[in-house]
C-alpha cells in the first residue's frame, strides 16, 4: 500500500466500514427513551469503534468535574498552566499523554512520529502524524496493521477542521452550553467548542486511543475536556451534539435519529454525503477544509456540508 492513497483506501475500505460498524446490542442495552431500538445500527455509536481494542486496552476514565462557568473554568485551567508549578504539571501531563500515543503509533508504524501541528484558520494545535510519513510505501505487515487497527485519531479530518473553524466564527452555537462531541477522534471539534465558550464538553468515542488523543490534545490546548466511551450511557442532558465525518458510511445514517435522543440540537459536518434526506435535518451551509496531514483527497471531499437538527 503506497503513501497517501493507501491511507485514503484504508479509511474508505474495510477499515472504514469497521470503524463505523454498529451493533444491535448497545441499542438493546440502552434504548433511547421514548423510542424503539434500532437493531440495524446502534453500538459503535462511537465511530472509531474497534471491538478488539475494547478487550485489550482500558479506556480512559471519565472526568467527573464539571465547569460551573465556561470562562472561569477555561481561564483557570490556562492560568494554572502558565504559572509556576501549575505550568510544570500541565506540561508533564501533556507529555505523558503524547508519549502514550507515540508508543501506540510506533507499534503500528515503527518510524512514524507524532508532531504538534497548527491547524490553519484556527488558534488550535493537535498531535498529528508527521507529514513526512505520508509518501513512503508501506510494507505488507504495516498495511495489514493499518487496516486492522487504523489510527484515525492521528489525523484531523476535513469535517472536524471545518466544524472547528465554524464554531470559532459562530460561538453562539456553543457559548454557555453543554456539548457532546460524538466520535470525537482527535477531539478537534470539542476543543474548539470549549475555546468558543462552551460550559462543558464531553468527548465521546469507543476507541480508547482516540480518547487518549483527545486528552493529549486538550492538554496541548489547555482546555478541560471530559470523556465518555458510551453514548447511550449518557443522560439526555446536552444542549448540542457535535458530529464530524461519520456519514461516509451510509449504514450510519440511522444514527441521525439517535443524536437527538441525547441533545436538544445537533450539528453534523460531513464531506462525503452532499445532501442526505432526513426530516429533522436541514443543511445550513457549505464549508471548505482538507484533512491534515494532507491525503491529497479529491477536491470534492474538501467541501463539507453542515447540517442542523433540533427537536
């Protein structure tokens, strides 16, 4: 498998299907209140869900502390990180989280390195796979490992970047609100929501390495994310559900009904589905972004549709 095209195939092919695959079991265990279980979909309600990981790695624990007020919470976090012992503690925590991710990436691709990458058009930065690793050919063993255990968390996908920019430019969507970032991946949308004034953000992903990436990137950007591995275990208490790059597998379309079971509104950004038909969702606008590192995807995948739903 060669370079950037290989990564694209890994995302769109078998690994992409496995990442988005859902199971009836989660819906049966946690049916949405007032709704019937959708047995064709539920369970990996965290894209990034690879069932094998769940049995061999322990998910990061969910943080229990809630911010009482968005601005003081984020400001206090940043202040602690910029002074004295607080700065040392924040830096050490960030480095430990990044080292954990680097170890996981090295097991997958021995010479691959994570690097701090500034996101264009934002004030954010993320730990992403080094662009220098994108152009070489992968060995058969590396190809197999990528397809079996794809590290989606080390990319900033186009829809996530577009959604982060949108929230920075339109903070009223999240200011003072409780937000859940569904299938959080790198955590870019949730981190952007906190920067835009969200009261609380829960990064939700079934993949423990994705939540580790969220933790490392939250530390990097000095914001206090919370974490969850089970969408259905969350109460119906959120003002907004954020979703980015989930609908590239059309088998995931029934998830659209589930988002409003946990939040009053949903914002869905997707670069693969141009105009899906759903009574609750309306397309707000078209955004533009590309995946980082750049996978040289077709230009049509740099156009990101943003949809909104409210109950």
